[in-house]
C-alpha cells in the first residue's frame, strides 16, 4: 500500500475511490505528494494508456524511501551520474533542463546534405552536453521503461511505450522550450483510424516545411524500425506504426550507420523478439520529403529493456523471469571502456547490483569496477567475468 497527499487529504492507493480521486486531481492539475518519506516528495499525474497514473518528477527517484516503488538506484552506478548538474539540471518548474551536443535547427536548404550518424567521438563527449544516444537513454529512464517484473509479462507494447515516452518528453526542456514540442513519436496505428492518424502526423510535422527566413527547425523522431531496405541511391528506413512514411539515407550514411551501430544491428537481427529503436533529428526539404540529419540506434528486448551486448541479453533473459523488480542500467554517454551496473535488483533487503566484465577488459576497467563496488557497501555485488567464467547463479 502507498499513501499520497492528494488535494490536502491523505489517500491510500488501495482506497475504493482512489481512481476517481486521481482522475479529479488530473483534471484539476493537482500535484500529489508521496508520503514514503518526511517531508513528502512531489509527483505528477500522467495519462498512460488513457489511465491517470502517478509518476515521479524527473531526477527525484533517490529521494524516495528504498522500499517505495518510485525509488531509483544511485545515478552514479550508470552513465547518468556523470551528466547530472552539467548536461542535465532541474529548472525552476521541476523539469529536466537539457544541454544537447546536436542541433535542433539547420541553416540553408539542407536538400543535398547527407545525414550523419553519431561518431564514437560524439557519443564519448564530456559531461557538459547530451548526445543523441544519451537523450534516447534518458527518455527510457524517465519513462520508467528500464524497470521490469515478470508480473508485467505480455503487458508492454508500443501503446504503453508510446504513452510513457510522450509523458517523459513533457518533463524535459531545452533552452526554456518544452522538448515535447520538438519530439515526434508515432502513435499506435489502427487501420480504422488511418485517415485521422495521418492528418495528425502531417500537422505535427508541418513546422518542418514552413517557408520562413533564417534557420530551419529540426525535430526529434523516436520510433521502432520495421525494415531497412535498399533503394536506388541508398537505404530506406521503414518505421513501425507509420505506414507510407520513409526516412531515406544516402549510401555513405548507411555505411557509417552500419559501422557505428554494428552491435545494435546484429543484436536485432539475431533475436526474433528484439526491437530496434531509432532516434533521429529530422527536417523537411522543398520537395516535401522528411530527411534524417543525425541518427542513433538502440536494441531492446521483448520487454523493451535496452541491451548493448549478447551478454546483457543473456542476463536479462534470466532476470525478466523473476517476479522481483529489475532496473536495467544505461550507459548514456559513458565510453565502453568504463564499467557501469548492467542491472539492479532494488527490492532485496540488501539491493543487488549486477556487473558484466566483457572479454578483453583491461586493468583500467577492472580498477574502475573495484572502485564502484567499494564506494557502495550498501549494495551487494554480482560480477560476471565473461571471458573466464560461466554466468554465476543469481540467488532468489
């Protein structure tokens, strides 16, 4: 049972009229207070799959009691810790104010400029700005899509993912502007609503084609790739839930994408139940075509949990069958030579952090991992040395 302060009254989430009170608070734009700690922690109400849902405010997970469902593991165990206070700050409205290392505008027509992919250098930037891949990880983190329990099996589809990502974007800002105004997430497609969906899509993308002087606005597209197929002069990207829509990549861009995201593409191709997520800055040209400017990819499991190696995939195959909560760690903009917690099991009497040491890890990786483990004596540590050991058991 959880208790909240809602419109001045303490209410249990098990109360018979809790749903009615929550819907009323949503209409009144009231802010619930989680009473897991003293003082209570402000939260907000989002509409997820047409149901009012209480969500934690950005970057406040550590303020909740460790037994509270809204609690988040320490940020320093993932790549998020290095970004806090620099690339990501809280603004006066409680939103996450972001500094990005990519542009949301473009000067000139851009009609003949090839799209780009994030280079290793741009992903390995310092902590002052957030890369495109880092932003995708932050969407997943703030959307609660890194959390899983076997009780949710069969209940997470694009409809739920879309709702969580839309709400996550609303909690972020860039240079004082709500990021939600620049993010396009394809709504779940329904054949009986095809015309209305296409009209809403055209309206959302209309700013890309406005004929105004100065820099042309770009938007951020986040979606699931359905197919990558060759065309006359390059490659086309088919996005699920967007029939009739294509992103076109020149051949040089496609080759760069294959090199930069070889692992993500192979993980997607090797697992029938995996999903491949693309995040891209997009713009419109004079012929009415939507063009990609920068792209990054992320592979997620059947449960929509991000993975960056076959070893993480194997580990999550074990964890996702457990009824206890798993929180998947994310690299954000940490280089691959740096360790991070692949996952955390936060509901245990002593929470368990799980680390993977990849084949060929050097002494700097091992030293960094030792430092991480020793810095958090409150957490038990599970370590898998892939190059030398079989995956250790994970006791219940």
